[in-house]
C-alpha cells in the first residue's frame, strides 16, 4: 500500500470522505519534497479547487498528524513545515536558498534503533537537521 492509499485509509477511519479537494491535499503532501507549510498546501489546492476552504486543509492535515502520517517541523525561519517522511532521516537545510531536502542513510535508522534498544527507550520520532549550503548555492 503506497502513502496515498494509507492517507485515504486514515481519512476513512476518521469519518472523512476522500473528496477531490482532500485527494489533492494528499497528492501535494506525498509528491512534495520541499516540506511545505500548511498555507503553501492551501494555496496549491485553491489554485486547482478555488472553493476549497482553509478549514478543509487544516482539518485534513490535523487528522494525518494525529495518525502519525505527517509531522510538523519548525526550522530556522520559524515557519511550521510538513514532512510526510516518518522514517529516520536527515533534513538538509540550505541557509542561502532555504531549500530543505531529505537525506536517507540506513545508518541513521540503525543508529536510532541501537540507542533506543540500548537505553530501553521507546522512540516515537526523531529529528536530525543539518544546516549549511547546498551544492547549487556553493
């Protein structure tokens, strides 16, 4: 089951229909690699579906957050951004162009698992951010 199907299942379990507007929200979240803000998601949905309310976007995202399918992250600019990547990873943040990208490395997952097991700590989430300059801005 892919992420979009998982998100639709979460909506159904919480009594929400998978309307075209909600499907567009889910599509934006799953296809975005930029860690968008809720307002950015709203603007993209509104471009395609002008009658979409801000409440629809906020409520849909809230349901996904409560189901641990989306997490909110605050970075250098203090804007709350959305990340659907719930696996252990690194967020690379370019201080010049402000791009945020995910860096996957199996060692990160091993690191988190090792330290959780070693300390008998049930890890619910993790966050590792690197701040610097991306290849394009160097």
